[in-house]
C-alpha cells in the first residue's frame, strides 16, 4: 500500500469530516436497531423467512437503508483505522 503525505491541518479536517459522516451512518444504524429491536442480520433473516407484506414495503426499504448505512460505516472505520494524524 502506498502512503501519501498531506498537511497536518488538511489531515485533521479530513479526519473530522470522516468522523462526522461515520456518526451519521451510526445514527441510522441505531435508529433501525431501536425501531425493530433486533440486529440487521436478524431483520434480513426475518424478511427472508416471512417475506415482505404486499401492502407495506417499509420493512424492505428500511432494511436496504440499514444495510447501506452499515456498509458505509464499515468502510469509513477502515479508512479511519489507517488514518494517522500528528
């Protein structure tokens, strides 16, 4: 992996923005955990077993938003883990 060097001020600002974005995605995850009182994996399994009611697709749409938020949070955590500021 190649290492790049950037100004400390720029690095701190970038890290700060990444942390704010991570907080947004973590907030989405927490909102759905509270709403459904289960993990995303459990919700996806429930949808797989029970299906999605034809008259109410909210659970399906929520699971997609939750999955996207979880994947983005995972990516941001990986970026932040490799991010060094002095």
